[in-house]
C-alpha cells in the first residue's frame, strides 16, 4: 500500500536551458546550458526524508529536460535505482517535454526507465506554431508530431499539455477536435498566464475577452461531454468532480496540493529548493530571497522546511489564502491558490483576483454550471 510521504511530488529541473523560444514561457534563464551534476542528484535524494516503503514522484521539468542529454538520464536512473535499493523506497519518474528532440533511443530510455511522458502541444499547426517556435523562429509542430509518432511506435501514447491563448479561444472546435482526431486520450490545458519570466499575455490584464473565453469553455466542455469515451480532459474532469463533491456536501472546500506545505517542492540545477508553486523557481523576489528556502545538497528536506526562509513564505501563503477565503465567493472551488500569479500580477502575495483565477476558476465554473443546468432543463 502506497504511503503518503512529506514530499509526494519532487520537481527537478536538470537544466533551465531550452532549445525553443516559446512566446509565453515563464521559465527564466532558458539560454543557460548548465545541468545538474550527477553527484548532486545523489545528495538531493539522500537529503529527502523517507522511510522504508515510501513512494514519491520525481518529475523532470524545466526548460526542456531532454537537453540535459541521454547520458544524464542513464546516470540519473542508475543513481535513483541505487537509492531505491539502499533505502527500500520507490521513485516514480515522469517527464514533461516539448517533443522536438525525441528519437528512437529516447523512446527506449523512457521505456527502460519507466518514465511517464507528457508532451507540450498547442493543437493544430497554425495554433501551435504561432507561439511554440525554435530559436531560429521556425515553427515546431512538425517536429513535435514526429516525436509523438515515435513514442506511439514504442507503445507510449503521451498525455498532451496545451496552453490556451487568445487565438485558441477563437478556434475552439478546431483546437479540441485536433486532440480527438489525432488519438490523444489525455489532455491538460493551462490558460496563458502572467508569472515569473512571462510578463504579459495575449488576453491582456483587463476583462476584455472574458465573454469570448466563456464561449470557448462552453463549446469545448460540450465537446468534452460528447467525447468522454475518447479523451480525458484534466480541467473538465476536475471541475465535474468538485461540483459532485459540493452536491454531496455543501461545505466541501477544495484544497489543492499547491496550497499544502511540503506537497510540491521544486529543485533547480543548483540544488535550491522552492516550495508550493514550481513557477517560483528562479523568480526575482528579493523580499523572499527568490522564494528559495534552502539547498538539498547541503541540508535535509525536514530542516529546510523548518528554516526561517520557509517560515516567512509559509506565513505569507497562509495570509494569502485567508484573504481569498474572506473576500472571494469562489474560494470553495480553488482554495485561494495561484500564488505565482498573485505575485506576478500584484507584486506581492496578498492580492486576491488574478487574470488566471478569473478565467480558470470563476469563468470556467460559471460556464460549466450554466451548461449543465441548461442540459438538465432540456
């Protein structure tokens, strides 16, 4: 039986470098081609406080994690397996990639090391290539689809992760049908947002496009309901589950992993640890020491969570959540999160509404509830 441990998800950035230059990317230092040394990974794992039988997920993320190279992952996997054997624990690896570097050898590595794969793709070529470009300015859709085809030939159908932009909402049916028609069985979508190194979005900072965004949600949620046997859409599944919980218990309150201390920790290539939101990694925030709370090469995770830096961020997060609780009618649905967006849009953590929460919670839930009510009356 899997035991819940202090760190269910450890996000590791083996490098901040990326071979692409996507317009909306939030990751800073994407031109820095340094990587996490193999010896440092061993120190990081040894400083996680685990007991016999524990399991947790290690997610390779960045930048583009495949730019760290195949030899890096071979060495990393050997380090992880030795760590598992010595501690009697289990590490489940996953990786989010832009898909452009995938070849047969990479597919063999993913299968041999049992690495779960997600691929970032923004739908059909016109939508994808608008923002997801190589450093030369060339669109990358063809390369990504080639990588996905190789994964499937090796028995893997990756989850798709798409960023929804203003152009996406203008082409709702085209966007959604792309994933169904091309055989994706899992889709997650992130709404383009202001955070860390991404200082602006195609939606702007006003409510100008809110009506169009609601229409996009209504159209794509209806398509989801008609295609549930073909594709699982993470956001819509979550919305429906939350509404079902509220129907059973009107006092139900969602508490996302992001709002729970120690549930998500991000480690960069230098070993620095960032709590709560992975989008804090590398951010410019002098008041919070860049949101770093310690270094896993030097200290145990337990000690890092007890540090003065961690306590200062914990207090700010608690006050941020409490303000949302006291002021926002939608608090039950989101738990007051979107911390990196609050910091990016307001310059501090104590603001309430952000463009992200307005679109991904308020408008999304209102649209879904309205559509479901209409269907029940029909």
